[in-house]
C-alpha cells in the first residue's frame, strides 16, 4: 500500500506531463476534447480547494480568537467580513442601491466602497516600502549601481511634471556636439522601450527555461516536493 501511494502520483504526473506536451505540438480533435474535459475537472478541483482553504481559514482564526492570540481582533474582522459579503451575495442579490455611478447591488456597493478603498490604501502603503528598497538599491557603490541610479532618476523625473519643468528651464544645449532631446519624456520612453524591454525579455526567457527545467524534473520524478517532502 505504501508503494502504491509513493508511485501512483509519480505515474500520474509523468503521464499527464507527457500527454500535455505531446498534445501541444501534435493537436488532434480527440486530445482537444480531452483537454476540454480536463479543464472542467480542474475547475471542480479548484472549487474543492477553495472550500478546503475556507475551512483552514476558519480553523486558524477560530483558534486565535479562542486563545486570545496576537492581533486576535483582526480575526474577528475576517469572520465579519466573510459572513457579511457571503450574506450580501446570497440574500441581497435582488436589492439595488442608487449611486453616482449607477445602480449597484448590495454586494457591489460593499465591494466598491470597502474593498476598492482598502486596495488603494494597501498599494499606497506599499509605495513607501518600494521607495525604501529603491533607496537601498540605488546606493552608487559600484558602476552598475550608479547606472541604475541614473536611469531611475531619469525615469522618475520624466514621469512627473516637475521633471519636465526642470528640463525646460535648462534649455537646449549640446554635449559633445549632440543636441539633447527636446523632452525628458523622450528619454524616459527610450529607456522604458529599449533597455527595459531588453532586460524584461532576458528575465522572461530565464523564467521560461527555469519553468521547463522544473516541469521536466517533476515529470521524470526528480522533484517530489509536491508529495509532501523533499527530493527522494
């Protein structure tokens, strides 16, 4: 029995990995139908996974409330929000509220007036963390860091009206006999479209190669962490 539990997931992973790889390069109506059926099964499994996640959420926060753990008040807010949105979606589906943007359901009103402002607040707070990380990364201790600092400053000033105002106040002048672009936005656009896109292409290529390598390791049973442990 233990042997079946060990080898059955490996056999399934190998068979499905080979099937999807072959089907992509050799499409056929039969395999296309199988992919459609598998997509339906994936949605069903995702629904069960969502239910399992909700059960786990209940367990973790119920235990925290029961034991009065750190920040257990936030766990109460999670329960209130969860049941509130659930009740609004099930029992208040036909009730509409008139707003400036038009009529919204109770669920839509809660989402528009609670969820959206919370998301905006979260991203505005993240801006300070990004600024802190940028300050640490832009310390010009090496040539690469200096180049990154210069590019970051140009892009930052090129995205705000103040940068354009400073650039216009400097006026047109030449460096080594070359006229500078009339707009700082032109320089910013070139940096974003040429060096930035080239770097993104290299990163994307590396991610794709890494994904292929990981997929092959899973298909051939080298990587078995999805079984609940490390390499075996």
